[in-house]
């Protein structure tokens, strides 16, 4: 593979590129779904291809192919230079890349059990056992259990002398029960909505999750929701569980801190941001206990890797420190816009056929000091919400509304009756400023988001957000219509 990437680089440089990189990507995926006792999906796919990205006359060019051989690599590389030269005629200024060292490295996701070597029979047995428990009551009209695995082998070479060989592996598992009575449709999921929990791990993720152990509870909660009273409306103290907070972080911190959105470069895909660069180090994002940290090195994160697709090593840095907004997520190309001497390493592409763009890495809310029991006991009148059901947030990432699968009333420090169809809404900085308590690291979990869409043409990326339950004061809650 190294020889092939070298052909791409040499061809591009000979034809006048001032920078070139070549990424060869080999992907293997397996997705298994059992729906109402039957196999709903059984997809196994393998894919190999490469992309060449160059800068010539100060402009980007990109070309790619699924035919991985010497002639095609040279041909595609020459094509990328031609595209760069053509687009240079329309450029407003030259592309500038922040300096980056030369890296020669091999990196691999640590794992114990290769999920692609676990038999299909074992996997189906597990999903069918879950399905059986979920459908024990006829009011459960839909049960769905999933397993998902992905292995990605990447080789990246740049004209600056970097060569990186990375092997990334992730697993996912989860299920959902849908209870129906008349017009009322209630859903419970485990361990999270969006097809479950996803981590960079092997099959040990599936073995470690208490999937069977929770199936009965999930079924009973879905049924109980049919009879539950609706969530009250008004201003309430809110405790969000970690998985809901993960999505809150993704939408109201992750996306608005992507520097390409801030600069208006993503605007045509509902992607701008209220976080203009005047606010950097000059804006109260949240209360003083809010620390939001990007970390592409954290164990098991979906964006955890050795290097990004610009060949920049993984890093850890604050976006929000003690409530203050202190950092963005960016790449080599945009670093100069905020006077950063180096990229934060956020450049990633979906497969070989796309150009890398700025993507969220793993971004987490740091844990606080509280025991969950004490936090509930300390809340006189509030609501505890768990597991996302839907979300919406405006282009600027300011006004949001989320609904969750389930809520519980908190009265005089006690978790009481369950509530159906809860929603809450807010404005990003006001919401984060209202946080006055975060549970400790024993409650902290890294939740995987495996379906983040961005860019045109649209690209999918995966990342994780860690959070422990936290309390937000005086939040507007209501009922999902
Ligand atoms: Zn997203």
C-alpha cells in the first residue's frame, strides 16, 4: 500500500502540486437486525478504494477511485492536479496549511475479541433471546434488536513525508421496544436510542453490556408509559441522564464549535453557528462547573485514533473551561483564522471517496462531585429525563427542543411516578449556565454517536460524548405533541 501512495504523491508533485496526500481505505462492516422474531437485516459489506487530495496553484483538487492499482493511482492523482488547477481560477485566496510534523506510525484500536470472527449463530441467538423477552406482552407491537461492527484500515501518505497505517475497529449493540395502544405509541430503548451503544472495542462490548438483563425492564417501562400521565408544562428543575446529555452536548456544543460552521463555510447545509470568533476566550458558555473537553485519545471513543485524515496526531483540549468558551474544533486549513499555530486534529473523511472536513471528535462534559441519589434528594420539585427520542435545533445552534422516551417526577427529593412524552427547550448558553450540579465519575459514560451527518455531498461520521447526569435549574418543560 505504501508503494501505491508514493506513486500518487510523486505523480502529483511532478505535475506541479505544492502539497499532496493519498488515503487508501479498506472497510468491512456487518449489521444484523432482528425485528419481531425475524431477521430484519443481515448486511455484510467490504469496500476498498483511495482518494488523492492535492493543492496546486493554491487551490484544492480531489479525485478518487475504487480500482486500487498502480496505473489507476497515477491517473487519479494527475486528475486531482487538473481539478486543482481548474478550481484555482475561481479561488479568492491561496489555501494555507498550518505546519505539522512528519509522522511515521502504526496505530490500532485495542480490542480483545474480533467481532468478525464471532459466529453469526451466536449473534443471532443473542438478538432472538432479547426479542423473545421484549415481545412477551402483545401490546409490544415492534421489537428491534441490533448488532453492528465496522473495521476500517487506512493508509495515509503526504508529500511532507508522513506515512500512517491505522486500523480502527468499533462495535455496537442495542434494542428498542415499541408499545402501542390506540393512538398512543411509546418507545423504550437500551442502552440508548439510535440503535444502542457504540464504542471502539471488539465483541467484548456486546458481552459486557447487560443486554438480556435489562430487556424485561425495558418492556415493562414501554408498557407503563402507555398508562403514565403526561409530563407537566412550565419551569422545572431538570436532571438529564448521561445519554440524553450526550446528544445535548453534540448538538449545542459540538456542532457550534466547528470552525468551518463559524466561518460560514457550511452554511448551505443548515450549518452556521452563534459562536463567532469575537467570543473566543470572551464568552460565558455555561456555569463555572462546566468543563467541556475534546479528546481524540480517550479509550473507546468512536473518534479515538492515532491521527486525523490530515495526519495530525490526536489531542485533548478544552472547548469550555470553568464555564468560559476557550476553544474550537478545526483543521490545518483553518488554523490561521484563529491564529492557532497547529491544527486541533479534527479533519476526517467518510471513507475513501470523500474529502476530509472538520468533524466533531469525542467531546465530553467532565464529571462533578455528586452522587445521583443525593442530587435527587436535593431537588424539591423537578423532573428526571432519560434517553433521547427526538431533537431540533436552529441553524445557529441556539434555540433547541429535545424530547426523551421517559421522565420521572421528582417531588420533595424523591423520584416518583413516570411521565410520558416529555420535552424540554432552551437557548444554548442560558441552558448551560443553569447547570448547578453534575454527578461524579462513577456515573460518567462515553456515549457513541454513529450517525452524524455533515457536508455536501453528505458525509457520515462517528464520535462519542461522555457525560454523567446533571441538574439544570428552571428549564421550560412540556409535552411532545
Ligand atoms: Zn451531528
